[in-house]
C-alpha cells in the first residue's frame, strides 16, 4: 500500500494538483486552466464552476497517473489565490461571479474605507493598507452598488475556503487567507469586530477561523465520487498561496528573500513578530507555521500585479506565439539583447500597481522605443521591467530593516535562466531557483501531512525543499542597471497624473 497526500492549489489562471509522498517527492501532478472574465473595464471575475471543473479534472488525472499498485490518499491539503470574494445565499447558491484580486471596481470603496479608519488605524488592526480586489473593499462595493444581491448574502468565502466547503460541506477559514481579506485582526488572528462593525458586516456571514493545520472536515460522498478518491478523507484547513509558498520554498528565516514570479509577483520574508509598514506599501499577513513560541508567525509581502502577466501579454498580444515552447523561444530571443535592452525600459503596470505605489490607475509604458528596437529588445525590456518593479518593491522591505543575503526565485519565472541572471545582477545577490514549480501546492501537502500527524512541519520545510544551482551576480551589470532604474522610478512620478486621464479613457469615462 503506497500512501500519498493530495494537494490542491486553486490559482488565478489554473488549479495545480499534486500527489506527494511523505518525503516530499511528487508522484503525479496535473494542471487545469480556466479563464478570467472581464465583463467591464477594470473587472476581474471567475466562475467557481470553472474552478470545480478544473479541480475535479486535475484530481482524477493525478489519481489515474499513480502507479497501478494499490495506493491510498491519506489527507487533502489546500492552497489558494488570496483576497477574492465568493458570495452565497442561505441555500449555498452563488449570488454573483467570484470577484478576484486583480479586480479594480472598488476604487471609491478603498478610499472610503481608508478614510473611515484612517490609514494608520487600518494598518494597526489589519496589518496592511487596503487595495482594490481585497475582500473588504469588494464587500463594500456590493453593499453600495448591488444592494439587492447583498441583501441575500448569507456566507462570504475566499476561493480556497469555497473549495473546501464544496469538498466537505463545512465552512471555515484560517489566519493566512483571513488576513488577506483585510477583515482580520492580524495580531489576534481573528475577525476584527471593529472593522466588521464599521463596515456593517454581520460576523455570522464569515466562517469560523481554524488553524492552518487543523482538519476542517471530511470528503463527502458526492465530491468523492467526482474526484475518484475515498469519501471520509480528511481535508486540512490549508493556507493562502503565499503562505504555502513559503513552506514549499523552504524559507525558514529572514536571511533569504522569496521572490515569486507567477501571474503577479510577490516578495516575501517570514518574520517572528508583527512588523507594520506605516506607509501602507507592504502587507503584514499571518503565516501558516503557527509555532507555539510565536516565531515566524507572520510574513511581510510586497507585491507587484503584472509579473508573468506582462510576459504573457507580450506573447499573446504582440508576438502571437502559441505552443509549449513559446516562453523558451522568448527567453532565447531576449538573451540576444544586451543588458538594458539597448535603452528600452518597460513599466509593467498593466493592471495598476501595488508596492510601492498602491495605485490601481497606473498604466504600462515602453519608454525609449525607437525604430531600431525589435522583438529581442521588447522581450528583454519586459523581463527587466518586471525585475525593476520587484527591486522597487524591495526598497519598501529594505526600509523596514530587511537585509537578505540571498534570493530564492520561484514560480514560472524561475525556469528562465535569463530572468535568474537579471535578478541576480540587479539585486547584487545570488539567486537560487526553486526546482519545484508548484511550491504553493507543495506547502499545502506539508500542511496536510502535519495535520494528520505524519510529519513535523518545521522540519519538513528544510527537508522537502529542492533548489537548483545558484546564479551569481555579474557586478558589471549593476553599472548598467543603476541609471536605468533611476529613470524607471522617475517615470511613474512624471506620468502619475497622466495615468488618471488614461485610466478614465480606458474605462469609458472620457470619450469623443
């Protein structure tokens, strides 16, 4: 009898499902994609039915890929995209499409909530400033813009917690995903009564908070049949994708900076006590480690919104490349351009920007474009622009005293040798690529194994990690990037007011 953990990562563009043994070895993995719907400019929605179809399809394939010898799934672990909002009525029916993190409809609600609490007041409670796409601002939007829908709401869930409810029939959340809603008291790791009262949200609409490693239900008969795994399998609370990512990446202290290049980009550092960025540029969220002594119970996260999305935009909209080798071709072409892309700079603000600007109206720019620039320079400029955005975001972590001596590069971007070298050269630090592409799902597997008592979580963080050879920085490139980065930083300030006009035009607020 071979025993496995089943890990499900409900991501933004796809669900990734792994079967993992107790040593962290991946025996089977499958990814199933689904669309983001944009019915209006600034909207970003998904249909939970698409999530469910993707998950069930991927799980069945993962199970069928296991060796023909008898096997047993001992527990299910969950990871999921943060901040999103699923609204259900008293019968559990969906009241509206799920509103996910890139959504920008709630700009006025963000301003209102910030004014209501004061920036410092909100940060002191929730650990972060608020942004469009966060559950608190989305709920406020429904209250004000869709009162008929809001009047029927009986349950508010994040995407991951909706998935667990579909699996088990139980509604729970946990601190890492809860802190991403901006409705949680980040110190007490419980829903904030002060925030709920001021936003007129009945606490009964939110699920109870459990620990990330707790069993939060057992697989019901109907979903078990769809998934082709036994009913009664324990399902663990799980954690937000970034919290799981820390586990899967093997990050255990502040010496290593985790940079994840997926659809968005995250710069993450675990911390052993609450550190708050009073300027609101950096998020302080709850960790999934939950050590009894309080160490590494939180993490700092700086975020950019269009990392891999920028390269995907270039692939789909301009280069129109298809096939599994598209990104490999782009990396090869980008490497034909020298560092600095022959004087071409890209600002990757295709969906607004978070750290450090916290500006949903920011817009992308190619700066310095000439007739001599071709596809290699465009590709390199986009990849360098994403790295510039991450470096700019890192300045906010630096201001909080974070001084890493290395970078762990994760996500789809970690597979690009060119991107590895760009990050090493720009940051002036060695970059170690994470060999596990699906570190959030792997972290969910760790939580599942820990939840049923099979492993020590903190020991597994070190034992399960898989790194590639480190990439050393080329110090000569720093001299090329320094002046370009200065131009990059100035460009936002120069065009900040222009972005307001351009944003209004793209939203149809200004027309001929």
